[in-house]
C-alpha cells in the first residue's frame, strides 16, 4: 500500500485520537506511547504485518507483540481499526472498565490479536524471542508452505533497561532469529523524566555487540520507517530499529515530556491536540475514509491466508499440523505402559533421573516437545538421547541450550507455548525459580502450557548450601493462581506428574524434583493416575488410626518409615502422599474428607512433612496439627547431615508426634 | 611486592592445591574456577587489594566480591593464606561440612572477609555496584581521609549472562563508578560445555557500549595481569578486565573443560596436578616459604590501616563515622513526636503518601538514608524535598534514580547495606517484588538492613489490571525467612512500620503501601509502637464477642466498617490489625492468646480480610475460620469496582460472616 502521507497521517491520527480520548474518558492510562508510535505502527500494520483481521487465529500470521504493554491503546486501536471483531468501539469507550476486554494492559486471554500479556517490562520482547524460535522450529518441521511468518515487537526504554532484555537479545543473537524485528520507541523519556537521569548506554552498540542488525529511522516519517524496515528484512539477522519519536506526539503542549506517559492529557490538551492534528471528529468517531483505509489494510492478508488454506488442505501433514497448533496431544497418548514397567521393576532413583526416564518416552511419543535448561542440562536431566540441539544452523533441534538465562528461558517458553505448535519444558534449580518467577506468573496468567523442571528441590541437595537450597519456594509457588506445583515422591509419581503436566492445555506446571535417590513406594498397579487426585493414601493405618502423615516428594519415603515405627508402637498411621495440593483442593468434598477426615487432633492428629517452610501447611494439618518443616535458611553440609540438623529423621519426627499425641 | 614468577607461582599454586584438595576431600565442589583464577587473585591480593588480614572489619578496606560464588575455595584459600583468623586449616579441611564456616558458597555471616553472600549468579557483581556507590557517597560525606577504597569483583560467564548484570553495569556506567574493577574469568566454559553453545556475544563491546573501560590480559601471566590492572586504575571509569584463563589450570588432563567446573578432579587427576604444578606438599600443608610470602601480602595494609586509625582519631567526625559504620541510629531516634502529630490531626491519605510524610522526618533526622526508586519516584513517593540526586557529578546526593532496574536496584541496596554507613531504601510496585525477589532473598539471608518500599499493594491500584495487581505477593514474601513484611493500614501505622524497619539492624523489611487513600483509625495516643507487636486490637467487641476480624493494610478500615455493622446486629466483633505477622509470631504466647484466644469457631469465629490470596491465613483463622481474599488474578477496573467484584465490601463480607455463624 502507498505510504503517501495524505493517506497515512489520518490513519495514524485515528490511533492518536482513540488513544487520547479513551484515556481521557477512563481518567487513567498511558496516551504518550500510542501517540508517539502511531506512525510506526501504521506503517507496520498497513504495509508489512501479515495478518487477516477476519481470522485472528490464522496459524501462519505474523506475531505482533506490544512489549511496552502500558501503551495498550495502541494495540486496541490497531485491532479495532483494522477490522478485528474486538474490541468494538463500545469496548474502546469502556477502556479499563470492569468486564471490558480493553484492560489496562493487553491480555491475551481477553482479545484475539493480543498474542501475549504484556506490562511487566521486558517480558514481551523476551516472549517474542520464544515465538520466533517456535516459528523457525515449525518451519523446519512443516516447511515454508505452512510456516513462514515474522515476529514484530514494539519495545520502550523500560523494556531495554530491564535485565531480561539482555538475556532475550543474547539468546536471539546467538540463535540468529532473523525473523524477529524489534522497534525501539526511542523517545528518551521514562516515568521519572529524561532517560539521562538513569542511563548513558549506547543501545545500538549493545545490540550490535550481541549479533543484531541495528537500524534507525525518524519514527514520524513514513518513508523513512519503511526504508528502515526494508533494510532490516534484508539483514538476515534479528533486527533492532531505533525509532526516534516524540512521546505524546500531537499534544502540542505536553508532547516530548513525561507528562504524557501515564496520565490523561486533560480536556484542554485533548482539544489542543485535536487542533494540532487537524482531527475534527468527535471522540470515538472515525471518518469513513479513514475507516476504509484501515479496513483495507486489515484485509491485506486475506488472499494470502486463503492461499495458505489451500496449501494446508493439500498437505499430507494437515492433520498433524492442526493437531499441534490446537495443542492436542496425539490420540491415546498416556504413560500407562511406561508406568506399568516401573511398577514391575521398582528402583531407587532421584526423581530428576526418573523425570529423564519419563522424558525419554514422552519425547519419542510427542514430537511437539522442545526441551532445554539454563545451563544445567546434566543436573536437571532435561535432555534425552534423541534430542538434537536447536541452533542457528539446525532449526529442527528439539533441545535448547538456553545458557545462564533462567528468566529469559522462562519467558521464551511462554512465547513458544503461546505461539503454539510446541510444548516447551525447561530446567533450572528450584531455588532459581526466584529468577524465573515473573515469567512463571505470566505463564499462569496467560494460561500457557509451560513445564518448569525444577530440580534440587530441598536441603537434600546438600553441600551447595543456603543460596542453593529452596526452603520457601514450594509454598511461594503454590500461592500463584492457575499454576500446578507438583512434587513427586518416586519414579511412578514422577511419570504421573509428567502426564498431568502435559494434559494441562491452559495451565503451566512446576515439577519439583530431587537431586538425591528416592526409594519407590508405588509398587502396586493402579487403574488411574493417582497423582491426579493431588493427594492420596499410600499406606493405611493398621492399628487404630491416630495419625495421618501428609508428605510430599522426598519426604513420602520418610513418612512411610515413621508410620512403620508408629505402628510398632501401636499407633495407627495413614500416610498421604500429596504431590499436588492444588489438584487435591479441586477434588470433591467427599474425596477430600476421606483422605483428611474432618475431626479434631484429639481423634486424629494430622502431621505435614515437607522439607520447606511450614507456612501454609495449616490448611491441611489444621492449626492444632503438627508441621514438620524448615522455617529458616538451610545449611551447607552433606544431605544426610543437613536433614538430621533440621529434624528430618524418623526418630526426630516420631518423638514430636508422640509428644503431641500425649499433650 | 614483586611479580617475580618464582615467587608468584608457588603462591598461586597454594590456592590451586587447597582448592583441589578441599573439593576432593569433600567429594563435592568447584575446583575449576579457583584453579583458573588463582594467578589473577594472587596478583590482586598481593599487590593491589587494600586490606589487613588482622582487621577484617577495617572500614576503609577495599571490598572484594567473588561474584562467581561457586568458586568459594578461591576466597577461602585467600583468606586463610593471607592470615585471616578464619578459615583455619581445619575449617578448610571441613569444606562444605556441617558447622564449618567454609560453606559451599561464601556466606558473609559466617566469615569476616566475605563481604557478601554469592552463588546466585550475577548478584555479586550487582552488589559490588552498591558497595561502590556507598563508598563514593561516604567519601563525599567524610572525605578522602576516612573513605578512599575500591571494590573488586571476580565474575564468571554466568554472571555476565544473567540479566541482572545488564542492570548493574548500566547503573555503574551511568554513575561512572570508577572505583569498581571487575575481573571477568573468560574461560569460555559453562556447565553445559563451551560458551559457544549458548552465547555469541562480544562482551567487551557490550561493556564499552555501557560506558565502561575494557581491558584484557592473559590471566596466567603476572606481569600482564598487573599491566591490565594499572591501566584500569588510570581509566577513571568502571573497568572490566577480561582475563583469558584456562578453567582448572594445573589439572593436566581435565583443564580447559567443563569436567573441572563442578566436581572433584578425582584422586588420580589430583595426583597428576601435583606433578604438573610441581607441588610436593601433602594435602592441606603449605610450605613455610609460601606461607610467609602470603602472610606478608596479607599484612601489607597494616601500616595503612594504622595511619587511617590515626586520621580517624584526629577527625572531628569520628563519632559520627563510627556510629554510621556500626549501623547504629542516632541516640534517641524515634518517630514519637511525628506520630503524636498525626494522631492530633487525623487525615485520610494513601499509605504511600503517609510513607513520604514519614520519610520527610526520617531523612532529616538520619543522614545515612539513601533513597531511590526503579523509575516510579512519583508513584512510590520515595523522594523527599531535601534529597539531592546521587549522580556521577554529585556523590553527596541521597536519592538514586535507579532506572527501570528493579532487580539491579535491590541488589545494589544489598551492597550498600553490607558496605555499611548507609541505610538504603528503594521503591517499586509490590507486584514487581517478583523482579526483585532473588535479591530480597539475599537481603534476608545476608541479614542486610534494606527497606523495600512497595506501593500499589493490591487490586486497589485499579485500572492497570492483573499484571500490576499483586495477589499472591504478600504471602509469597512472608514465607521468606528473616524478612519483615509490613502492611500498614493508616498513616500512624505507616510511621510505626518505618520506625520498626529502621531499627532492624540484621533484617530487611518490605513496606506494602496503598495507592488509594485510607482513613486513619489510629486516633488515640499510645505509649508503645503498637505495630511492633505485629498485631493488636484496634477495636474491642461491644456486644458478646463472637467474631474476630483480622485485617491488614487497606482492609483494616473495611474490617472496622464490618464490625460496626455486626455490632448493630448484636454480634460482638473485635478488629485486629496485623501489620506484620512475623512480628506477631514472635510475641509471647500470652500476648498472642490474648489477641487470638485459642477457642473453636463455635465460640469465636476468626475471619481474615486481606485483598490477596487466602493461602496461609489458616495460621490465624484456623482451618474452620473464614478467609476473605482473592485466589485468582485481579482485574482491570476502577478500584471500587474491582473491590466489589472480589467481594471486598462490608455487605459481602458480613453476608459471609453471618452465614458462617449460622452454620
């Protein structure tokens, strides 16, 4: 399409008007970014971005990521103007109001066309890296005919100051993700004022140092923007385009200042901007001519999509492609046979090793898995023998050496899962879930099937000491909504937990796995995936039931030891394994009451045993129950010594249980 | 001292021998890094580092940070050899054993000379930035005579791949922290193998882009190392020295490979290394000559320290300097008068604003506070009128524009607190505590008085929506050991919480503050700081007590509304404000029982009200109590609408309470 300013200026101004008017009406929001980047976005969405506004879920569409998510009115304007079914103008008028999909920050689960949830700065860019990885991987698998698209990002100064951008661009540069183009909204303004207040970095040189192609343009000159994009597309490297812009462009008295960043312009300035922009329409009115131009931009991809549909229909791989993009597992996928084998030949293994064994089966049955680790491959046991490396030279590889980039890995996995067609999993130590945490939260919020393989899950890792020993991490992850935290106690539970994690189409999972070997307590065949109940009885009281020991992971074996000893003393003890408290909470009241009968401690004492904080365990032990845990930081010592120091021996636990029973 | 290899090689080999022998004996640990960096460390500790091994706490010593903390045997060797009282040889023989201060990773609270706890990669470097900031700030305050030292860092590839290093070096470059020198152990090896597997970055160019001076050396050539340091010291900029080294240098068959990184070399290779290094001593034996050389290196600073002591004795500012370095508050410091004023003139203010008001007093009374924000100054209300900006040009400034670097800010604050002489506080939104979390954990582990000012503490922030609305954050912070999480409910509690936070010499604090205005419920004078109890009764039941409402922060006012309504219905209700559950848990059983009597819900129903996850509240409500909270992500809407949607109105709560009472 033409870049004639006579056509482009009104198109861009439509974005500016919607943005300033919606923010003004909501009396909250960020007009500066959409007004500053309106011209760049108009060039992109009218001339480059491959999309069809009638088909937001088209698998081969370009992905557009507004990493600077506070500028949400930019993407809402673009979606509306280009003809997406949503947001409607009414929804735009209800910007930031309860129940409207036009949330303060763009939410992927509210609006098709919003590829990911952005707002926590830097993560949009990092997710885009994952999308670009998924695209190249699927391209290697399905060919140019079915997978041949780009990922475009708008990032602000905030995105480029956040540490995660370093990890993301390092990964993108190393993998040479040439289908990735990042527009940097170089407006030299942050919330606190001029960027000079806090940074003196040569951003261009930094990207170049990381293997990126770097280009610049005047972000308000359509031809120059197009030139910069054209050059970027020819570079065959991931590309940064520094767009020199004026924040709040069009607001004559406030543009170029932090005042436009995060507050309504005010009625007076909005009126002045209307004049400045020569925008005569009432708020939320778009002139027919402008609407038509935008609609025609939004349907540019229609024919391409139709051709693509024909190619898909003619493809032998249609069913497989559609299955993978839909995120469905192959019909009949389960791990039953594998689990039967484990039950036939019980073994003492670390659950991280049990996880590797399960993965060997999973990776052979599910071509969509893409594994990796943040430089702990041999410790996380995340790589199986058949996995080749995903690299700049080989896009078909199904294993990623993410480097020492836990957060970048996690965000990239979000992008991969949201792109679709792959199921990402990646490893680090459980204690470093803290580094990943902002991305784990976004996995959960975005309903992304990402599987975090977190090994070395307690003081049981031993000598590395408190910096490496998770204590508060299990509970701190369990508080995140829509996240399954699973801590299997033996090889069978590990396989069951993997099965569960893979089945969650709209929920991420954390697998917390042991470094140390664990005896197998699940030695009897079961019809169902018992871990899917969240908690279940692994041993029934023999003597009169006075105690229920509730344990997770490596402590289930310990609980069984304790129970055996208690029985010898004539104290009947159930042992409940609770690999996933979230799933247990979802069971019927009858099931839960069967496992944890609602009676007082004078009748049945409930005892939790987990080598981590006791905080929160009152939910299952009740306040008057007993909680065996660790409420301080760990210690550097061989695992056995550390466990003994913190009272994780059957003797120490039985002493406490008996004392409590005698209270 | 001389750099003669004949003298230096045995000194460096002593480090190599101790490192490989200690790891071998412990059967766990990381020999590769200490052996690779032994030569660089020897040059630094024998010729440049300003220290006196007889006085590890000398205030004007250089700070040495082993950011690559897994190489802990390097610093243990250096401390031992140079004559520190600890670790003793016996402690080195007990490397990584229970009770020995030679933990798997260096712990500042176990060994003088270990300036900070390292191991979580990248954070050592980022803390060093804070140390260098503190040094310049104190220099501006106390002059060259008392404060004139450097900060030295050894960082590995991991440190430089982690996102935090981007934030740290960006800050250091912008602030031109020329007293900071970073040695990069450029050994081209990570755990997964060659760095080629995961990175293609030009590290040198990246540092240059950020305003650093960059230099290189052969990390095994003493003269070349010294040349590189000399040049760095002349550069007047923060400096990176890329030290080309061979990991595991001296182990003839394994050096240069990942095999030396994180596992014992094995008896055979240790023997081969002894031969290669021509090191004939038995394990844990140091030849007298070598020991002497090292002792003389370790006492190089003795005279300097003695001269410094004379200058301090002669200084008018001696008492103030010593007070500040000891971390003592000025005698008689408290906020009583300020609080009395608040009580005299109650006002409805957001607690973030109340915090600003308290800070105005605090900053005027405590010259040691250094505030800042991660680009949310106006939202966090962290800057008071009298604070100038700490910048490259003005080191006396007491406010830092940290930029959009939450994690970097937090780690820098750790470094400042550990350096001593300043009390750092810094702001961001509570939801972004996730970005800071790895540093918050280290504040707690390191017993560092860092005060996190976390505003916008619930869905009450309104329109910004779920990405910005903390839901799980309060509880997820409360599970971290040795951290005070304080959520004041009005202006008085806010001032009380500030007073508490400042008084914690060995504990960090998080202040969770509201965006929205909160009515003042504390209108009666009190003798004590009531918040210091953690929880206390703000309203006694009038009718027969059937209910205790336990609330925090913005929900205390709501609880009072509910209680008033319940009383009208003849249901007596206490209201307990719980600004800090950790402090409440530390109270005497009698006090706790007075506030929360240990009776069942049929007698007194306990109800928690907090606009966040209900997880963990069973501790205070008991399992059969009632928990009013939010167990999903938030929503984008004006605050009032969001509160209503999630049932945070007195009507909705009373309905639930009454239903529960009638059960």
